[in-house]
């Protein structure tokens, strides 16, 4: 076997103009910065490689790094991904028609690698039907430039039921990251904070005769890695680059270089997690948490759910009453938020990204908590396109379509909303300039009609009102003390909801400083 180790300067020769490249990571976790930066520099200095197609499942950036390095007109001409919320350069290129841009559900891309790896022509799934991913709606085409291009998915029928069919994407290059490479090229990931879909992406690339390029922190003697710790056998690896600046270019995640409690090598004391102050986001999270029951397996999406619900569960000592999961494949612990989404401290288990999506797409979680941007009278939700910003689906569609209960968590409006919490009441000090309760959502990320037809349990929780999706439409079922029904709720909506005959007031315990008694409430 030839020596797979190369220098940074040799990376560009492995990539041809017009290649299709896949990168594996989530936020900045497992981002191969050394490789990505070198490809960017090569293009800016020499104009090559160019005209690439970039394929990625999860979003891979912290607003500055990761696949943001590829966001140059001419370097990439086609983008097939799931989420760009932390990638302002990509959102700008999509909005301004500087790249062909397709959005597919995150889990479907991760699993498509697996389908391609075993020689199949694509992947069939119910996920995406009735949403903007559906080729009868928008086909996941994110800008005008892409509208007239071919569909990369289609509708198929099997046993008298409709399915989405996601077509294969031949891959020329796969870029991944590991922690250690032995002299034979075997790759381990012991200090990484996620398992991700590394091996399926590698094998999918090999199916098409492509190259696998790996970034690692260190090397080891041949055969010295425990065989169970090897994630990618060396026979599948074409080139390995040792990161020369791991502090900057091989960070465990954006906010820190390495913390063993996030890779499962240490358990930090629970006291290290500080409770959040009561604010609008925590208040929404508290009310949303009332929808869980003892023994539930729950999922946290980005935004309010991931930023506050794990923290609330830790503060209220209910982490042993339910199992919190995140799409990256982690179980339990306290989840990091913001630019570090997808990793967790003191987790109990960690499985691969594609396997986690098997669970979400199949059995489905008991409860998923998701952020949302718009809600309309049909119960449709938009969480993927806010104004001119194309954030994309991420795992939103995979998870919400199959969860037994969906709890959307969002402020009632945005653009200057100001509220305060005093005397067990919500005081609306200023209404936001942008309504979230709209007549028609600008993009269908969650299809309310389909959810109602199959009897899915769906709630929309805000700081002043709670809505439930019922057979007839969207129903107001609860308001916060101190809120005026007409002025603060109905007048701020572009449609009039159904109103329950038994509208309840939110529990005043939600306003408590310190613990609010969630453990007793769910028991």
C-alpha cells in the first residue's frame, strides 16, 4: 500500500475542475479546515479548482469558517445541501443567483450516501412530500437561477402510496476529518464530538471511483489503533493531511479547541451548567416542556429548543425522566447551542447521523421541539426561508413529518418585540413589526393539511398564546396572564384562528424564579 500522507500543498492536485465534492461535518464540528482553506487559497490565487458541485448534509460553518471557504462565485457553481443558517456568504450567493442551489432534507442526504454506497440509483422516502422539497411544489430549488434546471428528486408510487425518490449524486471527492491516522491510513475519531455519516459518505464516493481526503491531528504506528475505534479503514483512504495548526484548524467545535466532556471522555459536574435567567426564550421553553410525559424520547431543533430546553431539563432535574436527543446522534446530557449546535456535554450515547435519522424517519420521536418563522391558517409552518434569507431545511422536515408530537417554539412576532415578566403576568411593551401568524406561509416547511389528515399532535407555543392544530385548522387554546386577547393576539395575526370554548390561562408557576416544578408537573 502506498504512503497516503501528503502535504497541504499537494491537496489541489487531487481535485479537478468540475468535480463533485462532499464534505462531512455539522456546524464546525469535524470541519477539515486545513483542507478547505487550501482549496480556497488555490482558487483565489490560481483560479483552480473551479466549477465544483458541493454536496453536504448538515450545515457546516460558524458564520466564518467551514464550507464558507467555498462560497466564491466560480469556485462552486452548484450547491446541494440542507442548511445555510450559519453561512451568510452562501445565503448571499443563493439570494443573488450566483450559484445553482438545491435544498434536500438533511437526513435524506445522509442516508442517500448509504443508498449510493450499496449501488442503488437513489433513495425512496415519505420525507419531503407536500413541502417545498416536493418537485410538485418547489423541488427544493432555492433561487430563480435554479427554477428552470432539472429536478434532483421525483415522485414515485409503490403499493398505491406516494414516495419521494432522491436521485443518486455521483461523487468525485470526499473530505472528512478524524483524530488519529495510523501508518496504514486507518482513521479514528476519538476526540470528535460527533460520529456523523463519515463511513457512508466515504463508501458512496468509492462506489463512483472517487478520492477520499482526510485531515487528522496526529499519527500512530501501524496497527496500534483498537480495531473497534477505526471509523474508516485505510483501504478507503487516498490522502491524509496532518493539521499543522490544530488550535485554529482542528477545533472540536467553534467555541473551544477541545473539551473531553463533549467527546465522552470525561463527565463534568452537573453544577458546571448554569441555569438561564428568565426571559422570553426561557419562558417559551418552559411552557413547551409541559407537553412532555415521563419516559418520552424527545428531539431538540435549532433556535429556542436547543438553546434553552436542555438547560431547563437540567435545572428542573428531569433529565432522568425523559431522553433528549439531537439529530447529530447524541442522547442525553446538556446540549450546546448557537454555533455549537449538535454537540452535548455528558451525553449517555452517541450514534451516527444517518442511524439517528433512521429512528427519526421510522419510529419517530415522542416529542420534537422545533423553531418556526411563520404559521398560517392551514397549520403550515415556514422555518426555512425568512424574507430573502434561504436558511434551508436542515433536519426539520425529516423530524417533524414523523414525530408523534410536534411543538413549535417561537416568539409571537419579531422585529422589535419587547415583553417583560412581572407579577406572574406577561406584559407586551412593544409589538414586533413582522407578523409570524400570516395568511399564507412563504415556504411550506411543514404541511399542516397532511398533519391534520394523519392526526398528528401539533402545538405552536409562544410567549403570549398557545395554538393547537385540530382537524378544522389552527385553534387558540391558551393565553398568558396579562395578555389582551384582541389587542395582543388577534389584532397581531393575519388570520383569525379557531378559538377554543375553554381557553386556559398559562400556569403561573412558569413565572417562578429558580425551579418552577416541572418534575412534579410531568409526573
